[in-house]
C-alpha cells in the first residue's frame, strides 16, 4: 500500500485547537471541513489539555 501523502482532492491537514495535534482530512468532514477545528468529538466537546477526565 503506497502512502497517502499527496492524494488529489484532499485538503491539507489542520491543527486541533484543543490538543494541538495535526489531524488529516477525513471523509466524514467532506461537507464541513471549513468548520472543523478539532480532531475528535472529545476535543470538540471540551477544551481538554492533558488527558481526558470523564465524569
Ligand atoms: Zn484534538
């Protein structure tokens, strides 16, 4: 399997505002990539810094 480094039609990766890590474009974000600012639902829900603490 070749690496997916430069696949046509895929936007560049972004940096999660919560955990600060880069995350790649996903199919589920195809329609709302412009609005996506977090890498996952957990990061989107709360501003987690170091570690996730569920109640
Ligand atoms: Zn994140």
